[in-house]
C-alpha cells in the first residue's frame, strides 16, 4: 500500500497522480504498486511539485510497518533515531509568523 499527500500542488501534477492512483480526498492519493513503479511516481512528484510539498508512505518490513519520505518545503522534517524514522519540526516552526495578542511586551509577569 502506498499513500501520497500533496499540498499546493500544481494541477498538472494532480492530474498525473490521478492517472496512477485513487484520489480519496483532495490531495490524498492511494495505490498498491511495486517498488519500481512507486519510485517512478515519487520521482515525478518531486520533479513537478514546484512551490508545494508532498509526503509518501508505503508498507515496509520494519518495526513500524511503514516507511516515508518527503519533498518540498515543509516544517516537518524526517529524522532517523536509532533506526526508527521520526518527524521533527524545523526551527522556524517554533517561531510565530506574526506576533499575537500575547506578544513579548504584553505578557503578564507572575
């Protein structure tokens, strides 16, 4: 089993994915292909994603039972920890994009 999720993908990539996979929700594609076909599809996703981002997950014979990879800019970054693949957040994810109502100068001191 293979799952590909795309965000902000151009229409031509979404159409190309729909040829090979079933789109069960907007940007969520499912299929069951060999490693060779999966790598060909993922190569096309990475080549045509432009400003968007994507993640692929597939069944694998490891402790988790699956493997995954990403392409495109995203704050979630794959990280290996003792042979286990996890997700960490990039440094920019911890910073708010704009100061909210509790900005540094307006915090109450206790």
